[in-house]
C-alpha cells in the first residue's frame, strides 16, 4: 500500500458539509490500506476575513502578529476534519505547522521551510492514524508562528511529501486537473493526463492558476510526483512528473497560458551606451517592481528604444519612475500601455520540432492580431498583444495546434 499526502484547498473545505465529504474521501483511501497525511487550507474566505480584521485595526499590521492572526484559519479546519474522521471510526490527529515541526526562517508572511522533523508523523502513521496538518504555516527558531505566503498550503503539502518520501502528493481543488487552456475561454479545452514539471512551471509562471509556482518548483526539486484532482468529482486528474512521454503521437504543445495582468512601458530615444539597461531598470527594481519581458532596439541615429512589461498593478508607479529616469538620461519620450495581454504556448516537444514559433505567428497573422513583443525559452513562446484580442488568439492557437482533439492529449 502507498503513502499519500493529500492537500485540500479552501473551496474543498469551505463548509461543514464539504469537510464531511473530505472525511469520506480520506476514509475510502484508508479503507484500501493506504497511509494518509492530509494538509488543509482555511475555509474558503476565512483568510480574507482575518486580513480584513487586521486592516480594520491598522493599514500596516506588525508582521509577527499578522502571522499569528492569519494562521488561525487552518487551525479551525484541522480540528473539524479530525473530528469528522474520528466520527467515521478512524484514528486522527491534528497538528499546527509548529506542532508537526515545520521549521522555517523568520521572514514573517513569506517564510521559507528549512527542515521538517518527520519522527512524530512516522510514529502516528505506524499507529494507524491519519495525520491532519495545517497548511501555510511553520515555526522559526524562536518559536514564533510563521506563514509561507501565497500558495503556502500547496507548498506545505509538497514539502511534507518530500520529507516523508510519499508515493504521491495529491492536490485536491475545484478543478479536475490541468487543461490545455482555460475551459472558460476555449470550449474544446482538454484535461491532460500527464504534464512535466518544466511545462507546469512555465504554465504557472505565464498565467495558469491551477498551482502556485513555488509548490511546483519544490516538487520538481525533490522529484515528488504531484497530481491535481477535483474534490467534487472522481477522476484520475493530471499527474505532474519528471517523465516525458516519447510517443510520436503526443502533441508538440501541451498547453496555452495567458495573462491579462500585464502593462507595457517604453522609453524612446535613449543614448545607446554601455550600462543603459541597468540605468533604466535599476530604479524600477529598487522600487520592488518585477520586470517580465524586455526588448531593446538600436536605431540608425545611435539611440535605443527600450521596452519592458510589468504587472498591471505596478503600471502607474513604474511609469512615474521611468519618466524621471528618462529626463535624467535625456530620452526623447516615454510611452505606456496597460491594455495588453501575454499569450504563451508551452511544450517540451518544441525541443525536437522546428517551425513551432512560425506556426504561432502565422496563426495570429491570419486573425489580424499584431504582435508587440516576443519572448522565447526552450519550451515556450510568449507574445504580447492587445488585450482585446486575447481570447481570439487563445482560441485560434488552440485550434492551430490541434489541442482540441481528444487523441492529442498525452496518455
């Protein structure tokens, strides 16, 4: 029999009825003889409620006290789920992150896991208990409660699976797997049976919201088989693994990701001198603004046009910084556009197939969609286009790469 770490998100435990349903699911696995460690999030909406309480007191809550507050949401869930499991005749023990000895650094609100003591968990598993662990949290050297930041419960699940050498980490959520693209945009989107860590990392970083990047990175680093499943319907979900399928019938492209939260900034007529990129981006970076795509063009008059993208929430702040920098550099003009989107095709098959980018560009041209920027890696091609054409672009590319065919999905 196997050892599974199962993580259930906020929607999966969003009510007492749903917690009871999770208990039923866990019992089915336990009845088959498997060892189970369950990681849970706070009930849907609870963390936001707690954050709201903090904001009612102060706009800048103390990070240590903030972590003490928001970590309580998961504590409610572990207790309720343990009660539900015991009601079904199972041995169950609930643990906070600190109790299960998830040791982190002291970076409150965004702590990093440093080590996990598995001795208590292994002892409980040997006694036949289901272990129920609060996700999203740990404890530092001084005994302070810490939280792991965005996607923290996924990270907890993967970290426990790695430490326990689990057979699989199962992420239960409100979708039944990883799709070729968002089914809300493309009706013919298909669930993938398998995808590589590399592809999933690209998909997550490019806009896919199924898994947080950090948990995928962790799983890839420690080679933890990761499976995305639905809490609300049965099915095999999507397995995320290091193994690449080598069938000649597998698609070149595994999926299409998109992101509306993009903005573009351009400084025109900058002197083409060594270090100019650093002088433009340095102040932006110092303001803690993350830069995504970058394009630089040198004109015949020995000036350069420098374009980059940032998150749309950072647009106004970055534009103000860039205008000040442009004055210092003697640039001709600064332009901005916060009505753009990024569309990306992703697939390990690009490594062995030529013409993928050309097919993408031809498809967009047929739809009269202008490409403003291009970025590539070994397994992805991203383009920036006008936001109003985003859904049209995704549907056209999904069809062009035959992702809507049932037999194109990797087996």
